């Protein structure tokens, strides 16, 4: 029997986007509902929506919201605000989830900070139109190549992306240190990663807009970056990094 995780952290679902892996997420949430994967809490770490234009939501996207609503009846769910989410406090109330700008919880005696990370992204604030163009270009690459290989290569090879990702990591670690946290988890960059920064460990949960989405599994103060693989989901085992 699989251990009950202290938390599962998911970010950057982007409901409303053509690249949202809604079907995979529906199966994953159903595994949690059935107890195949057990967790005490779920943290939606920002950008649940791609935009607040609900006309863009497809049938499976509405089903994801319905699945979250059902899970909130017996699992503590916290939704952390992301830059794409807009003002959606009323949606969080309908879903029965907590809505926060950042969230601190304990696991194995360690304090863990979760926040989306966009507050440390100066490029969004200073270059809004370039940001929109970059998002559009990234989405187009994902549509052209269903394996998302080119999109990942373009993003990870971008000097702007690498510089901003580093700023987000550094800002998140500083904030975690200020709050007395041992670990910090962000989203926003769509790039799952673990970085050791002496006294504070930094994690990014990746996204659900690419093939083989990623998430974070938290157990006894340790965090594991998990890749969603449908064939292996039922035999998922927790392993510390």
C-alpha cells in the first residue's frame, strides 16, 4: 500500500489553453479520489486558468473543475494565485478551496513555502507585450510539435528565460529564509527542477501543458519531482531525491 503523502503540489494547469493536458489531469485526480494515490492536501500552485475568459474552457476543462470540487469535500485544497488567474476568489469559493497568495505548511518537522513565483519575474512587469508574444510563440511550438520537444528546447535555451528563472529561484529562497522555511516550491517557469541553496531547497513543479506533466510529492519533509506517466500511475512509489 502506498504511503499517504503530506501534499501534492500541482502548478500551471492553464485551463482554457489548447495545450492543457486536461485528460491526464482528470485521470490523475480520479486516482486521488479512489485512494490509489493518497494525500493529506493538494496545493494548486498558480495558473489554474490560462485566462479568466471562461468561454475558452472546453468540456474536459470544466470536468477538471468539477473533479477539484468533489475532492475538496474530503481533502484540504489550497489554490495559490498565479499571474494568469486574475481575480477568481469567487471561483475558489464555488470549488470549496482556500485561495492564498502564498502558503506555508509543515511536513516531517520542516516548514515548506509554496508560492507561484511570478512576483519575482521582473520581465512580465517591464515587458508585458513581449511576454504575450513569447507565450504565443511557445504555445504555437507546442501545437506544431505534439512531443513539445522544440518548445522545451526554445524555452530552456532562451537567455531571458534562464535569467528570469534564476531570479525567481533567488527571490523565492530569500523569502523562504525570511519566513524560516526549509524548502520553497514555485511554479510559473513550467520547468521542473530542484536546486540546493545551502540552508533552503528550491523546487519547481513544472506544468500540465506539456506531454508527461510533472508535479511535486511531499512526504516527511522530503520532496520528489514526479512525472505523470499513465502506464505507471497505479504503481507510483515515493522515492526521495
